[in-house]
C-alpha cells in the first residue's frame, strides 16, 4: 500500500476508534479532512478542528510504526478540540485520549530522524508538484 493510502486508512481508523470509545463526546462527528504536506520542518503533523495535515517527509522516512502514533496524535487533537470547543492543544483531554484511550503511553513527542526527513522533503515536494502538473494536463 502506498504511503498516502496507508496514512488515510490509519487516519480513518483512529477517528473511528475514538468515536467508538467516546461516542457521547462530539456534536459533530464527521471525520477531519486528511491533508498532505511536504515540509522541511520539525513538525511531523498538525491538526485543527477541521483537518489533520500529515508531513509526508516523516511518513516516508519515519517508519510506519512510529508514524502511526503521529496520525493518532493529530486525530486526538481534532477530537479534543471539537469536544472542548477550543483550538488544538496538548491539554488534559488530548493527553487522556492519546495516552489512555489510544494507549500511546509515550508523552506527546515523536522520535524521528530529523535529518532523514529534511533530506526527503525536497525530492518529495518535486514529485508532488510533477504529479499535480500531470493531473492537470490529463484533466484538460
Ligand atoms: Zn501535538
């Protein structure tokens, strides 16, 4: 399975997992939008009430076991922010969801090889731009 398809499937898995365990918590339980970015940044992912953004530079170089916890981390952000009607923070509910409900038990940060992600970021960005160009050309 290619990386984007895998990330999307885990994004959906963790969202359904939280809904199953906390079915009363949300007024709006529509899944967050799954978006992809490629950034030479220390951030492997970000989240808001609306979406989760996954940095493919880490998804590709970090290994799926590790990156799965990043997906879970971001999903917990969206879920907690919606439940509490706040922005995405590492607050009490986020920590409970991530560490207790999902079983991460690892604090909030990921351990990635930042240099490997940085090296991957530039060629990945080029690939995505090329794919976008090809998509536009074939749509015309
Ligand atoms: Zn976070």
